[in-house]
């Protein structure tokens, strides 16, 4: 929605809702007031009705008195009494009805004495009539007096009736006014609400059209994305897939289908399949495709295609647009199935031709064909028929054999058992019994087909193997105990050797320091007294002592690689390299060496020894340099083709010389390294090493140059090899004299 619609539509709905709520509230109030006015109108009608009834009852009283006087019948007195009681009741009702009207209450107060006076005159007339004293004069006097009372009553009745009629008129007018007011409020409210709702509806209609357009566009984009995703999926699956329209023209072919067809997929789009492959017309695939489209049913078939000499599995899915087909080359599987079927036939023939005891039993387990069993056991046909076949089973195996056979009969499962049988010569031999149930279409047993195979030799061999296994376990336990003892001796020996190395290195270095120190003092204090030869000899003494001291330190370092170690922990090789370069900064500055390196991995290793490893290799590269500026590069690549920080392949990332079949590295290829292994190398442009020395350089004290050419003890690379091997890796070198050397080592990141 645009911003205007977002404000107008909710605002319009809210205003319409508020308006409807207001109209409802006003209507409710008006209806309540109308109901109240209506009740007052009804109340007025009730008052008028009671007045009329009171007046009528008074008339009935007069009629009852007059009829009684004329006829003398007592029944009219009853009517008189009833009417009199009704008058009093109506007076009480009237008093209740007009209790809210003081004026009418005043009139009623005047009315009640007159009614009582009227009743008194009537009673008097009746009493005189009964005493026969009702003469003309008395009757006339009573009549005149009664007429005066009646006129007063009539005047009061008229006044009360007029009052109620006036109230009725006012209340009726108020009721009509309430009705008109309700009609006006409801009409205006609902009219305005309708106008607002129509306006909001128009806005919604407009926005719906916009949203529909946007939805259609979004749907179109989603469909395009879905088609692209589906195409990606179809291109990645191992099944071949193609779609045909109703004219049998290709509309889509994935890469695998193009490979099977040996055609370019794009070249086939729009072409008729039967024109491209006319040899298929009339074949089973042709018929199946047409039948699937005609019946609109999914069809799956496996069939041999003679022109290509292959088996194919087709799954055909018809639709309104045409047909979609998944297919794959199943030639290998079908050839294997055919070979398996032929082997099964051979096996059946072998079973029929074998000398094993073959037997057949009915569905209840009773013997049917047991000629081989009779030849094996020497039992008679009668003995077998009477269930006596169990009698030749060894008594110790009999109950368990019968239990297994009963269970197989009940559950229709394969029967397998191994037990001893008394054969025809009276001896017992081990046999493997095996039987399968033959079931009908109702999954009911028709019969059992079984064999008995003599496994006595196997059982004897198993006993021999079991005994040999027992003897071997005893020997293994003895050997394990011996190895544990040797391990303890070796551990104690290593501890003693480590202590000896420490003591020896300390005791050896102390006199060497004395020799070096006093020789240097001798040279400084008696320099002027010593001739050149003496000074030269003194220099030899100091140099030899220093070399001996360095040799002792290197030997101590070498011996401690496997003893004084740290626990393996996550180590960033980039940090390790920085520490090694910091230790070598003097040598780097003196040689002006240029050192470059790729991002290095994080490994689970001994940090101190990793610093020693990089320091020794880079130090060697600086030491054995040519006259030109040393250029040293440190690189790394991960097994499976992932370089540290990139996805370069192993052959692209490592130097060209690394992937040969020479040296201790063997044939290093991407597949030869696991996903957790890293190949790290240190490459230089130094003097190089001849190929015949590449394996010897890692031996202790192995030097290829004189001390005059290059200093050192010949232990540095041996220490490197021992560190790498302690980390479960391997190290080797490849070199070309005059070009440079590359040292490689493989480590596992875990």
C-alpha cells in the first residue's frame, strides 16, 4: 500500500466504526426513552380503562338495586354485591396507577366519599324496601339525592378522564417525537457510515488491484526462481530427465539425459523425439509413452533397448502440457540380476543333484517325501510316518529340536537347527537342518521343503578353533602382562635417561664454560705476549669449546622433544611463525632475507615445539644461502583441495616440485591427504641439496658441508623430524642444487 492508502483506509474504517458506535449509543438511548414513553401511554390507557370499569360497576350497582326493588329477587342483590366489590377493587387499582399524579390523587380523594355516599343511599333504599317503608315521597327524596351524587361523580369522572386524555395526547406526541428522532439519528448515522464505507471500499478496491498486479509480478518472479531452482535440482540429480509437449517435442533435457543420448541438450529442444530416434517407433517405450498420455496414468517400466544394447528404467508422468520422464541406465543392475537368476537355477540344480538328505513335510509338519531320510538314518517308512523321526535325534538335542520345529510351524518362519542324528551305522553325527515353508496366495502353508547337511567336520573344526582361541587368549594375556612390564621398564629407563641427560648436559657445560671463559681472559690479558700461532691455537680452543657447548645444547633439545613436552592445544601457526621470525630477527637483518608467507592454519599442537620447527627450517634457509639475497616463502594447503584462506587445489597451491613420486613424501595428491591434514612447506632459493642426500639430512650429526663453510652441529633437521613425528606427521625435502630447497611436512589439524 502507498502511504496515503495506509492512512485513509484505517482512518476511514475507524471513523465509520466510531460513527456506528455513536449511532448505536444514540439509538439505544432513544429506544430506551421511546420504551419509557410507550409505558406511560399504556399506563394512561390502563387508567382510562379502570375509570370506565369503575363507572360501569357503579351503573351495575344501580341496575342491581333497581332490579331488586322491581322484582324482589335476591339474585339481583348478588349482582349488586359483586359490582360493589369490583368498585372497591377498581378504586384500589386506580389509586396505584395514579400514585405519581397528585392532581388525579386529589380527584380520587373526592371521588371515594361520593362513592361511599352513593352506596349508602343504595343501602338505604334496599333497607326501606325490605321494611316495606319505601313510599313515593321517600323514594323521590332518595332518587333526587342519588342524582345529585351521580352528577358529582360524573363530573369527577369527566375531570379525571380529561386529565388522562390530555396526558395521553402529550405522551403520544412524545412517543412520536422519539420515533422521528430515532429515525433521523439512525438514518443520518448509517448514511454517513455507508458513505465512509463506500469510500473505503473504493480505496480498498483500488489497492487490491495494485496489490493483485504486484502479487502477479511477484508470483511470476517466484515461478521464474522456482523454475531456475528446479532446473538446478534436475541438473544435479543422477537420473536423466526430459519433458515432452503434446506434439512429442522436447521442451527440457537435463545434462544426464544429454549424456545418455550422446547429444547436446540444447540442440534437441523443439525437435520431435520420434524423428530424432525413429528406431524407437513401434517399440515398448513408444507404446508406453502413448499409453501414459492416453490414460493419464503414471507408468513405470524396465525394458531393453536393442539399438543401444542397454537396459533402461522409465517413470512416465503425464500432464495436461505433455509428459515428464525420469529414466536411468540400469544395464549393470539388470545384467547382475540375470546373472543372479542363472546362479539360482544352477543352485537349484545343484541341490537336486546333491547327496544331502532332502525331505518334504505337509502343512502340519507330517512327512511326505522322506526317501533320503530313510537312506540316512536306516528308519523304516512306518517308523517315520508314526512320528518316529524324532527318535533318531540325540536325546540331549531332542526337546530343543522339537521346540524349534513347533515354533516354525506356528509362525511360518524359516526352520533352522543343528543337532546330532543317529545315522544308519548307529553312530551320531552333527547335521544342520533347514526348511522353508511354501505358501499359497492366501499366505497359508502348503508344504515344507527341507535339507539335512552333515556338518560333523565343521563342528570338529569349531572345537579345534575354540580350543585354539582359548590357548591364544591365554598367550595374549601373558604377552600383555609382559608388555606392561616392559612398558614400565621403558618408562623408568626414559626417566633415568632424561635425568642423566640433564645432569650430563649440566656437568659437561660447566667445564666448557670455564674453558671458554679462561681462554677468553688469557687472550685478553696476554694478547701482546702471545705470538700469532699461540693466538690461533687459543682461537681454536675457544671455538671448539663453543661448538661443544652448542652440541650439548642441541643434544639436550633433541632428547627433550619426546620427554619434556607440553599438552597439545589449539595453536595459530601465524602466531607461531611470528615468534620464530622474532627469534631470528638478527640473522634476517644480517642476511637481508626476504620472507613471505601465506595464511597458515590453526592446529592442535605443542606451541613451543612448533616455534622450534619453523625457527630451525627458516634458520637453515638463511644459513645455506647463495650470494644473492635469500628469498624464503612459507605456504600451506589443506587436504581435499582447501588452502588456508582460499579454495585452491593442492597442485595449484603447492610448489611444482612437491607432487613428484620422489622422496619421503611419496605421491602427495589431493586424494592422498584427508580433510583434516595440512601440507606446509618452507621454500628457499639457497644452495640446494643433491638428491642422494635428501633422506640422510634428517639423521643426527649428519653434515653435508664443513664447519668452515657453514656452522652448525647437524642436529637441527633431526629435531624437526622428531617434532613432526611426535605430532603424528611426516617431513621430507625436495631440492635442486643451485636453485633451492623446499621442506615439506604434513600435520593433522586435530
